[in-house]
């Protein structure tokens, strides 16, 4: 009866992965496991040396010698890979959300975290297969915060954000620009029946990702406006709702105001428009 001898060789090889501006050089761990099944007359031979070079050029080699009947299995644990988002441009007093994504190796749990940046920038998210894992970068730029802010985030497969094992990182700049006033568009004249209702669209065009708030500054009590929100695409719409009573025929001026940050008492910037409402009996 033949006896079988099993040799298992585990070699840890550190390689430096080439990175762009967004991904600094980080060590990559490769685990190679070679398993041999031999008869007492077969002797596998192997030699191994460590590979490490900051210039990405291996300085040594690792070789294995065995007969063709021997088998080997390889398991590679590698760094996850971020899909870069690039620099972010936004105005002051903005609330912005940017989707993040990364891919990893089978069985890895990827976690997103912030490694550099101001307190008003946050990063969250995690995921595993199927790839990509999803994260989100959120920012709420304060009023008066114009300038350039270096930021960085990581996706880690092991360790912590401060002391990661396998990870990838993107560095980027958040550029904050000065605010511009919103542009308000609405019908100049609205004619409607007393005792009826009317809903008209009010359009605001402004810098993206700003908080837009509407207000009826002056007008009859039956005039209302809604639609506050974040104009993620640069345009947002409000709804001017009019509901005069049966005896409210006449001509009315309705002044609508909109701001893109702050409060109506202390706005970042504000625009108003006057709408004439003609109520017929």
C-alpha cells in the first residue's frame, strides 16, 4: 500500500501596486498555496524568496519544481478597487450626495470610510458580492466656505480606516464656489373662477445642490406655495395653490419669494416675483 506525503507551502509575497493620483501605493498581499501528493520515491523541491520593490519591479523570484502529476492551488487575497469619482465642484451652503462604488475579491466585505477632509464631509456604506459595493459621500458646505478642501476616502477589506489591511483610496479636491442668486419664473397673470382652485408651476433655476425654500411674502390668505427641497439637477419646481372663496372676485397681487440658503430673515440670496390673480365671479 502506497503511502502519500503531503507538502503544503505558503508563501507571502508583498508587491507594490501601481496607483494613480487617486490611489496611493499600498502593499498587496498574495498568498500562494502549493499542495503536492507524492509517493515515497518522489521528492518535490521548492525554493522561495521574498519579492519587494517600491518601483514595482520584482527583485527576486519564487520557483517550484515537481513532477507533472503534482497539483497546486492558488488563493490570492488582493486590494479592493475603487471606481474614481474625481474632484467635486459645488457652491457654498449646499447639500450634496455622491455615489461611491468599489469591487473586491470573493468573500471580502468592503467598508467605505473617510480618511481625510473637513467635518462637513462624511462617507458611509459597505457591501459584498455581487460587485460593485455601494457607498455614499455626503457634504453640507457651510455658508462662507469658499475655497479648496483636500479630501480622501478609503474602501477597506480588513483592518480599520486608520490602520487598514487590504484597501484602496481616492484623493480628491472639494471646490466650493460663491453663491449666485436664484432665477424665479412663474405666470405673470392667472385668471380663475371664484370658488374654484388653481395650481400653477413656479420654476427656480440655480446652482445645483442648494436648499431651495419658497414663501408667499404678500397676498390673500387663500394663496399658498409648496415645493421646498434640494435642486440636485439645478432646477426645482414649486406649486402655487390658489383657492379663493365664492365671494372673493377681484384682482390680487401675490408676491412669491425664494431663497437658496439661510432663512428668509437672513437669506444667502433671495428673489421675488409678483403674480396678478384675476378672480372672476
